[in-house]
């Protein structure tokens, strides 16, 4: 019994190091290959629209993502300290980082700046929520263009990116941050009341929103709009008429006008079937000032992609520049593609070249020649102690297409791997 316990302890050494922390995971094999392919396809769409790549640090000073910037709550950030005792955070959002870069490197530019990126974000959510704390985003940011054309173009890029990834059925909800802000302003809510109502509406808890409104003093017409929010989607003309009869708030009316322009332009792109105007749509990021949008599909409750206009954010870094951006959440997109069985069954592929030590030179020359034609070649020296069948099984485990065996200078055997 004692020997068995000792054997177990010896074999258990280091096992605790094999596990990842909650909220993060390893991605390998075919899943990793598919993810990289999706990232490449989406990134290619953004490049085709004239966006250029940028990379920002994985961690920055805390103030870049502080509450004043409108990003995630402090308690949801991964924080640590440098040797100077400055508070640093792993970026929870890429947009403020890029806004900082634009203010630093393009301060004098007055015409459009188009930047795109692929990077990971880190949000310290509760482990009980089952959400990933590290996710990959492919995104685009457009600066110095405050037109409705820019709004519509970014929505169109999101739609085209999702289509390019292979997704077939999805819907974009498009709203406007100024709509709710204008209504709350006209109602005269305190900041904490506005925040609580925003939280309830964002989580689609309209019964809770109704209870809150009943406890507040709200003019009848405005209350009608708030209570009607779950139904204010779809037919923009009908929704606009209902709202215009009940408010003259300039911010609300400007939001309505902007959404009508954007919808009209999206019609020229031919993407209206993918778009639903939703006045109840809000965002967790308070830096959004104009059009906001999110993409959803069946089989996934989380948004696949998010975006919106944030005209005041860059100004916080010392440069007054309108801006709009989008981010494709690759992990959510991958989950949707998998659940909807939209991935084609395939292998990792490639060729394994097996050779004896005596033919190393010939094997190197053969591998180099084939690599120049674009073939993926893994070289593997054959051990005299292992039978050929073991290498065939290995090739199968590695999901190779072909196993080449250079038996002699004249004899090269090719085995197709099923």
C-alpha cells in the first residue's frame, strides 16, 4: 500500500501546473488553425477598406482605462504595479489605447485615419459567470470622419466581416447613444437614476425598468417612450413618428435623423436585411456618443461583434477628433460557427518526410525543394528501433496528408494518410 502511495505521489508531481486559471484556456490543433484562418479572413476585409495595422501594448497605465474614459469598471481590470509603483492594467479594451496613439502620433492630421488591429483583451469577470477573461478581437477604428457615411461604412464592414468568416444567419442591432442620453436629460434624472435605468434596459429587464420609472417623477409622454422601448425596433419611420410626437429634445431628434441617414446608406450597400434599428440598445461603454451597433446570431447569447461612435474620447488625450470603431469578438464568432456546424471537416494537413540518418543531405535537399513550391514539410529522422507502422500512426495523429519515406537515394515511398 505504501509503495502504491509513493508511486501516485511521484506521478502526480507537476500535474497541478497543467491547469490554466479560470477564464483562460489553451487553443491548439484544428481549433487554433481555424481561429487563425477566421482572424485572417476578417482582417482581410478591413484591409480591403483601406485600414492599416497598429499594435498597442498588452498593458498600459491605469488612467488610460479609468472611469472617466468610459471603459470597464476598475474592479474588472487586472491590475499590477511597476518598479516605480505606477498602477498598470492589462488592457480591457483596445479602443482607448488606439485613441491614445492617434493623439500622440497624428495630432496634426485633419483628414481620416484608418487603423485596424488583432489583439487580446483582459477583463476580470467573476469565475462563476463562465465567461472568458481573455478574448481575441479583430477591430477597426476610423478617426477624423464624423459623417453618416462613416457610420454606415463601419456597420457594412462588420456585416461583410461576419459573412467572410462563414457565418450565414445573424442580425445587427443598431441604435444611438444620444437617444437614451437625451431622454434621461429631459426627464431630469439624477446620475445614479440614469445609471440604474441604463443598466436595467441594457440587460433587457424591462419589468425592472418599469418599476423604477413608477418610483420616479417622469412626464407622461417621456414615460410612454421609456415603456415602449422593447417595441421600438424594426420600422424606423413608425418608431420615429411615435417618438417625435412625445419629445422635442434636440439630442433625441438628432439621433433619429442620424439613424435615418445611416439606414438609407446601408440600403445602397445592400445590407438592410441584416440590420434592425433598436432604440433600447445601449452599451456598457459610456464613451459612445452616437451610432452604436452589436451583432448576434442564434446559439449564442453574447454579442459576436460590437461598435459605435465615440467623438469625445480622443479629446481626453489632447486631440479633438471624431471617431467610430468596431470589434469582432473572435472567440464568440468561433463558438457560433462551431455550434452552427459551419466549419468544413478538414485535417491540419502537411507532409512528413521520414529519412534515415545516412540520407540526411538528400532529405534536406528534397525538403527545401518542396518548401519552395509552397508545400509544408516536417522532417523526421527514422529510428532503427521504431517500425515504419509507428510513423504512420504518428502521421495520423498529427493529421498529416502524406507520409514520405526516403528509403534510398532512388526510392521515395508516399503513403496517403486517411
